[in-house]
């Protein structure tokens, strides 16, 4: 499986950001003095009041386009110069206000997996904590921590997702967001439920192919039905196998990783998530972390199990004795030998049996 190429990003620490905002009125006052005028004379020449000039000098009143035009006529300095000064001043004021606001949320930043995001190239390392916070918010596509919590942490949202999400909310949200960003680049036709259901009948055949060819083909087939299949490397020490989320009413995302690094586990995870796409609501968000008491997760497990290998074959699989038995059953069912070998291990709890038939998977550089 190929890792997605990291996009180049600007170095956050190299951008100069002054910590004060100098009003354009300061430059106007210097210009007035260099011309040898008093404030009263400048007011008369521009037809502005002395009070207005005072407010402009202090940054309390903006230099309007009309005022900039008058200043060009009076001082010979182009109007665009004054307009640019004013725009830069207002932008800097906004940045300083934003910085003050973000400084109040730095505790939240400590809960986020920033080191992992930096390692994956999603954000850049930064010496300044506020710069790092801005990058994380931008990564999630939100303007504030409050907005992030509204999307990921409020009770109404929590009620619509898997319970395992709650124990590692920051990491779960980050992994999902990485998937969203990758899925956004996958062009899909509008979702068609019956077409996707019919496509799943072909999945068993794909399990017989080389994984490096099978999974890109899987992505193409699903995209034609409105489902973006995204592959994002697993997070260290977290138990997730896959996730399902609707990105729009017409586009679903199935998010997968290589946890377990075995073909049978990945194919089962895909089929599990496909079950959520077909049978659960579009407002639901699921992360599959293995066995669960959630009835929706149990139903998705049953769907995946029966889709890959109909349960009527279970007795015969238990009775297999040799690799040839496994291969013969795989040919009859229409799946790869690794899928049958994995099912044998699950049914008998003999986890080392026929392991040579299960192809290992690994991430490869793009």
C-alpha cells in the first residue's frame, strides 16, 4: 500500500509577524511635519476636521478611500499607499486580537497529537505555540477551539458515533480528518446504494489478486458508486481498523489502515465499513476498534463475515487439514486463500495455522 506524498508547506517559524500595530496616522503625521504644516493647516487643505485628523493619527478612525484620495492631492503620496497602510494596520490588529484569543486555548493544544501530525507532514514544526495552534486549527478546517469542540466533542455529535471514539477523542478526530482530506481528492460519482451493494459481490474476486493491484482497483470501483476509500497509516498504540463517515449526502468515506498488516484483516475491515455505509444512517460516524457491545458494530461484523465467506462453509473450513484444503475451499468460494486461512484461525483459535497463506501488507513510499 502506498503512502500519500506529503505536500510541501511553508515554514511557520520563518514568517515575520510584528507584535505591535502601527496606525497609518503615524506615517501621515510624519508626512505632515516633513512638509512643515501644522495639524490645522493639513485639516484645511484636506477639508477634514482637526478632530478627525487626531483620530486618524491615533488609529481610532480609518483612512477611507475618499480620504486617501484627498491625501494624494494634498501630499503627492499616492492614494494606494495610504489604502495599503490602512489595510495592513487593520489586518495586524486582527492578528493581534486573534493571537490573544488563541493564547487562551493553548491547554487544548497539549491534548492533540501534534508530533504525529508533524511527522506525517500535515503541519510544520514551530517554536511558537500559537503558530502551532493556528496550524492545527487550519488542519481541521475550523477557526477556533470552540468550533472544533462543536464538531467533535459536543454530546449531540458523540451520540452518533462509536463508543471507542470517546476514549481517544483527539487522536480519533485527527485520524478521521486525515482521511477526510485524502478522500476529498478522490473524485466520486453520486452515491448509488444498489450499485455499491452489487459492487461488493466483486470484492471476493479482488481478494485473489495481488494487493498492490487489488486495492487501487477497489478504490476505482467504489468511487464509481459514490464511496471514497481512503488509506491512512494507523496511529501508534491505538486499536482502530477502519472508519465510516458521510462527507456529503452523496459521498461516503471508508477509511482504512494496515493495522495487523495482514490481507485478511484489511479485507474484513473494508467489508465491515461497507456494512455501515449500506445499513446505517448518514449522520453516523463509526470507528471500528474490534469486538464491541454496540449492536451496529456487531451487525457490521456479521455482514462482513458473510460477505467474504458465507457461513455455510464454516464447518468445512474447520475440518481443513492441509494448505491444499484451504486453497480448494478458496477456489470454490471465490476468495483468496489468505481469506479462508484467516477464517480458519478465527473459527478454531489456532492463530498460527496456515499463516503462510496470508499475505502480509506494508506501507510503501508513493
